[in-house]
C-alpha cells in the first residue's frame, strides 16, 4: 500500500508528519510547518505587496507597522478592491485595501477551531498571535493537509487492526 503521506506533497513541512488530529493545537502545526511570516508596511504600494506574494508563493501578507499587526492583504483583496475598482496597484497603498481589523488565533487554538473560524469568516489565512506578537500564519491549505494526514493515520490504524497487525 502506497503511503498517502508521501503522495500529499507537504510543501513547507519538515520530514514525515507525526500522527495528526483535529484537536491538535496550532502550536503543533506551526512547529511542524515552521513559523515563517511575510509582512509588508501599510504604506507600501499594492504592487509591491503583490510582487512579494508572487516571489514567496503566498496568497496573503500580514500588514505590520511598529511591530503591531494592523491588517492582512490577500490576492482576494487585490482582485476585489483594486482590479475590479479600476485602481492602479502602483498608486494604491496597502492600507487602503487591507482587511482590518484582523481575525487571529493563539497557538492554543485547535485545528478544528481554526477551521471553524476560517469557514465562518470566509478567510483563507489566519495569523497566530501570542502575547501581542505574531508567531506564524496558518492557511486553509495547511489545515486541510493536517486533516488529510489525520484521516490517513486513522485509515492506516484501522487497516492494521483489520489485518491483525495491532499490538497485543
């Protein structure tokens, strides 16, 4: 049987993922994924932000000023608030189109809780904040990969149980 984890292409993940669960904390996900955060100033042009997203293969950037998270700019913001409004990305500042106030979670939130927040808020990127400092960003793709791995682990355990390979 081919290991589904090997087929899932965990971009940004280091090594084979551990047994994963929906109740795992986001801290666990970040420890596995890494806490890389890409940000932009609110006074940067939208063009600069989109260029950085392209270079980083990211769908969103955090907007940080003076060490404080003040917004999020996403490809969706660009499409809806620049392109469809006929604005120039070189003449428009990030602060004019960013999503603010920011919806965020703490490292103690669970994968399930974050999925619920993202679904209810219709967002794809969720900053993780601890003691007023950004410690990472979780995307919907990160959570989907985590959930698929959890389901794969359950399937593997059930397969072993049915095949009589369980400890005992």
